[in-house]
């Protein structure tokens, strides 16, 4: 398909852009995104957007690197990778992503989390403060995390295996009492052709030694910041087409695979 799902256009004012205009085109309260979650489910693990291009349009975000090489965390305008093997590291400007979403983060609302919340309580809090008049929101939580259950995935070699095989061999870590930052997004069901509906959160510790995709956590005391997002700029790498809304995995199927 070559046209965006009307539901996505209506919910997020989405439009397609070339990768060269991805960063330049980003406006306030907008997300830029490379490729789609459906493409990842279809084993399209290589993209053509560089980290430099991504950072030119967003200073907070998440995703992965080409080859499905670990988890990507963008915070304070810096890109970090949590590889399955080896330490957390800064990502080079020329490295590329097959799937990422980022925003120039603007704080629209601040919520102090006074006491530790478990994961269901945290998600309920995020939902209760979700901007009513926006298509999605970006969140940032800075503070203490009494418990964290993170995962990352191994870099894949061609021919690429199905995503379910990748997550079946994922690496998981459990930590206690870390200080750090959660970054992420909440997308509506209308975005499920291109994004994971619901919350998607990545973590990185203050000392930048521990990071990953959040499967479970408790948070607090901490400060939650929320940005209302009303626009999406979407870039499709060569070979990636927009999915037919009828063909995409259900929200629950994606959630089962992705976790968190
Ligand atoms: Zn993730």
C-alpha cells in the first residue's frame, strides 16, 4: 500500500516523508518515525535512516539498530545502545536504524511520583495523565527505580529469522534500586499499522551502564514529564510498504511478542 491508513492520519496527522527531510521536517509536538512495527514483524531489520538524521529531529526516543542490534535509547539528544553482548555504548552518527521513533521533547505536564509505584500503577498513572486532545504522548520519568526487568535482543544475521524467534532468545536483566530515566510513548490503536499501540518504554541508568526495553518495573520517587504529540512524520526504507490495516498483528499479539 502507498497511502496511509485514514485512521492514522486522523489520529496523528501522519504524513510520509523522505528520510532526508525526516529531521528537518520535525515540528514541535511531533514524532518522527522510521519504518513500521509491521515491517519488523516482516523481518525488515535494516533501514536507511542514520542516527544523525534521527537526532536532528528528536532528542528523546527509542528503537533499535540495523540487524535488530539491541535496544536504542535516545535521551538528552544522545543515542545509546543496549546490546545483548557487551556494555551499553554511545551510538555513532553514521549507524542506521530499521525502526525508531523520536520527538523534540517539550514538557507539557509535570507529575511528581512521591512513592514507588508498581508497573500496573505506573501505567494507570500514565493513562490518567494522557493528554485528552492529542493522538499520542511522549513520556520521560527521571528518578529512582526500586525494581527493573529489562530485555534486549541479539544482532541478527541474514537470512533474518522471524521476530518471534528473536524475542524467544532475548536477554533479560533484573536490577534493584537504580537511578535513571525511562523514555517512551503511548500510541493509540489507530497507530497500530505503524507502531505498538499502548505504552512502549525504554530505560537507561544515570551512569549509562544499564539499559534496555522495559518488561516490568517499579518507579518512584520520580518525576514524570509528559508531552502531548499531535503529528507524525513517517519514513519508509526501501522495500518497506505500508501494511494493509487488515493484515497487521493485533495489539495483543504485538504486546505478547514485545512485552512491557
Ligand atoms: Zn522496545
